[in-house]
C-alpha cells in the first residue's frame, strides 16, 4: 500500500506482521524482513523496524532501500546489538524519497518523533534560546525567545543557555538603548520607566527619540549581533569626539559609557573565537561505554556559549556514526552555521553537509580544521568534552550508589529507575494545582514534569487530601489506559509525597481503589521542629516512620527531590495566579478576541461597565458590529 504525503516524501507501508508470540525470535524477524525486501525498490528512503505491538525499534536511511534492508537478513554479519533488534522485528514501514539527503533529513525527524531504542538519541530537555529583534512594531523590541520562530523579526543564535542570552541582552540595552518591554506596557506609558533613568532604554514610548534615530540604533544592534562590532565601535568613537568638540559633554559621557560597554563585551565574548566567523564546533570523547559531545557556538567571531551533550543508546555503535546521528538530530531543532567544525572525519560528510545545506537554505561546510584559530578552538572543545565526560561519569557513579541506598532504605527489589515526587500548591484553596516531577539515574527528567489543575467539583478548596486523591487518580488512570503492561517505562518504581501520614493515606486509598497495590509510596514530612533541623520524617505504607542522620547523603538526595517539586509546584501556582489576576469577564464571551476586548474596555473603561451597558451603548463602541453588540448583551443579560 502506498500513501503519498503532501510534500516531497512518499510512504510505502510495506508491512508484514508475524502472528504469534511477542518474545524475541531471530528466525521470525528474518522472515518478516525478507517478506518486506520483496516489495522494496532500489531507491533512496527511510525504513522503520517495528515489533509485534507496532512500536518502532529502529529508524534508518538508505541510498538503495532494497540492498540496505536485505543486509539485515545476513545474521552472521550483524553485531550482537543488531541481532537483538532483528529478533524483535515483526514488521517494517518504508518511506521513499527523491534523494539520499532528503532521506537523511527525514530520518532525523522520525528519530525525534519515535525515539527508538536502537537509535542513538540526543536527550535534551530544553530548546535553545535565541535573541529576537522583533519586526512587527515601529520601535522594535529585543527579547529572549525559545521555541517555534513564528514571530516576525530577526533571530540571532543559538546561544548555549539563557544566561548567555541575558548577558548579551544586557549589553544591547547599555549599548543601543533598545526597549525590552511588552507592547502592552509600551502603549500605556505616559512617562519614562526606570530603564530610561539608568540609561538602559531610549524611551520611545514617550517620544524621547524619533523613529529615524531609533531605527539607526536598531541598525547598529544588527551589525553588532552580526559580528561587525568594529564598525559600531568606530561610529560611537566618532560621535563621542564630535559631541566633545561641540562641548555637549553630557552626550559625550553617554557615548563614552556605551563605548566602554562595547569594549568589555568584545573582550569577554571573543575569547578564542577571533577570526572564526560563524561556526559551530563539535568535539567528542568516549569512555566506559558513554559518549560526551562538546559544542561551541560562534557567531561573527563572538563566543555565544558552549554546552555538553550525552547521547544515549551508544553501546556497540561506532563513534563516527554516533557523531553523524547526533549532528542530524541536533540540526533538526537548530539552524546550522555556515561552518560546522568536527574533530574527526565522518564517513558521509558530503551527504551530511548537503542535508544541512538543504535545511538551512545556504551552503554549509563540514570540515576538520588542521591549523589556525579554528584548530585551536577545536582542541579547546576536545579538552572540554573529555572533562565534561569525566564529570558525568563521576556523577553517575555517585548517583548509582545513592539509588542503591534508596532501594535498601525503602525495601525496593532494585535501584529505582523512575522516581516520581508529588506536591500541591494553593493559597486558601484558590488557583489550586498538583505537581509531579520525575527523576532517574541520569538526574531530573524535566520533559516529563506534569501539572494537574484541580478542577473536580467534589474537591473542596483547601482540602489537601482530596487534592492528592484527584492528582493520583488522574495520573494512574492515564497510566493504566496508556501502558497497562508497564512496558514503556512510565510507571514509577518509587513515589515520594510531600506531606505526612494524611497525604500518604489519601494516595494509598486512591491506588487501592484502582487495584494498584505494588507501587511503593513514601510520605516526606517536616520533623518535630518543622524542618528547621533538616530532619524530615519518612512515613512508610506499613505505618512505620523514621528519620535519617543529619549528614546522610541519602537524606540530602531525598531533600533535593522534595525541593525540586516545591520549586516546580510554587512556580506553576504563581503562573496560574498571575494569569487569573489578569482575567476579565469579557474573556468568557464567545467571539470576543483581544482586539474587540480592548475596544470595549477603551470605550467603557471597565468590564463592569461593559456588563451593565445597554444594547444601544454597546452598538456605539468603535469596532463592534450590531451582531457582536447583541451577542455581548445577550451573554450578560441572558437571565
């Protein structure tokens, strides 16, 4: 069966499902693959190996699908890892493409979507931050941006972390006096804010600068972010000299301070990156079955930070293949620089460069530098990769020991691979929510954190026990529906509850009612001195309770888990409370968007006035049609 996708890919569901047991069977896997090979063309494309349940085991690409997939039937030539994969394979799905570069791009997309257990995986919980210079306003705003790039404007990045972005934004404010406030704040100002007073903004909101002069500042900022800081420095120097000659010493002092800020940024950001231009630098280190990859981000000769990555599922995979798969998954989220520097020759370097160029829309060069500043930068990245991997291994050893001690402490059969921690947050029952954080051997899994808005009518405001019951029922009801066999790794080995015996009993009763009796629950409560001595009391399901020594490493680890769920729950509650404070009765009126809501509030002054307005008054509001006025009137006067 063939299905043509809307764009350039053509998916052929060449599927052969083997009936029978789900247990691994090498002969059954080879038979399934041979039946698929009969239907395959000698064309480039991507294939997916699937088990008896349809879960994706592996995603691969090929220049000639028929030849590549046929290799999996020659079991004697396969590694032990691939033999295990073939033994689990019961069906395949194939997608043909127009070129091998397209196949490489699609492979990265599918690996990100399915996260198969036999592919090298880039595990990263956060998207990369960018600087956004917006283009949808007469006075563009400069801000930090994450996620999809839907807003009109120019994006600069990626930066290694939000810290580097904030540092650069701080420099932009000092250098170019660009506004950072929201449009709503901008539109309501009748006098300059504090940023103007401390010379971090030019106050375009109250016409302290003309549109033409602000546009000139924006142009200077763009040149600075593009690496042309020398031009900006020369321009500021000339302006300062001219102001001094005209005896405008106040302006000369402002320009002098901006020039000092630029000189400081040049000295701090261009370390080891001078003359490199736009480049992403990657160096890899491997040790004890783990891999660390260090990335440096250089734009316009400026060092925009570095980050270490630790791909998973790398056992028995050649190092060059690990780096190649990492690069394609990495650039699935991030636009590449014009130069990508790596520390070793890759077997399909030309194909990788072609795929990255197709995605970027310009030519991307992939190379191994041999001399000059680029080589020195690569060697620095290599040293950082080795050091980061050593730290990772040391932390993993410590973490593994802590998890073994946690298992002994709470009577678990093995070290917990998934720990869930729960807490509730509210103020006298308002804006109530529950929070769940997840931790494992590799640390916190922030991509799996969850918030639970307390919304059931039977849950009384401020009733912590009822809130805990609602959270647990919703969490584990979904687990029963989505993973009843507990094979996806989404069921916890240990559950920690921030609370005492009451919260623990509420959770136990909820799980018993659902027929779940094999999940270990532990309540973590403040001690007799309300936690001032750091001696929490641990409540077990059998009624026992105990405290750990004050300097116990396990105590510190469990406290860290508890503190993380506190942080997450309180932050989520604050966000919900802030959103509720800005809510308006007009938000509930069907068909009322931000523009009409603003028009009504500007005309009537308050939401209460809108609610009590007559139909004739509503029809007089600018931007409100007769039909919309009738709808608003009927909504508030239906009774």
